[in-house]
C-alpha cells in the first residue's frame, strides 16, 4: 500500500536525493510515485483531504448540499 506522506514525491526532489529514495524503496518495499510540473500542488490538496477524513473533519454530503443550497437561495433537490 502506498503511503502518500512518504511514497509520493516530486521528480526534482528525487533527483536531489536519489540515494535516499532508493534506500527507502528497498527497505519499505513500496513503490515511489514521482510527480512532475505542478502536480505536487494537487498532491498536497489530496494529502490535506485525507488528513481531514482521518481526523473526522468532514461533512456528510446531504448536510453539505442542504447548507449550500440554503445559503445560495437554491431550491431543495427532490429525491
């Protein structure tokens, strides 16, 4: 299983620390995912989202939708 906090890195970071990352791959047995050209920002957002889920800082979809529609004056969705 990939650990996104350790196993996803930028290509430039890998190039700077190649020996360390190769050692990490050997000792962990996990693959290393390398990001290129700005994909690191999306990765950081994903890490934050997963961290929020793990810390139970989430809102159920139905609750979010009801609040979203109310604050914007949108009609309720019929189900």
